[in-house]
C-alpha cells in the first residue's frame, strides 16, 4: 500500500502515530511522516488514515494505483 501524508493538511494531532506507531512518526515541524510503510498492518494504517481529523493521509493500492482512502 502506498501511504502519502499531505504535509499542508497535517496539524500534528498524532492520531496516526497512536494507531500505527511503526509506520508513522512526527518530525521536528510536528508533521506526520511515513517511516516504514510496512511497519504495521494495513488495517491499522487504514484506521489511522480514517481517524486523521484533517484527512491528510492518502492510501493507494501500489499495484493498481486505485485509491483506497479517502
């Protein structure tokens, strides 16, 4: 799964880090970054994306390019 964080939307709420701590981290600008796209289950990453209050996380199928979320 391809995980993209729109840094212009991210407000550093850290929901993603709480739900998928092996995939996301917060950088020095208090913005989410992807550290390991395979660090947690796809289910955990999807839940993290859905609970992002600013919808800053986009998920796509790497093989087909089809958007998974949002």
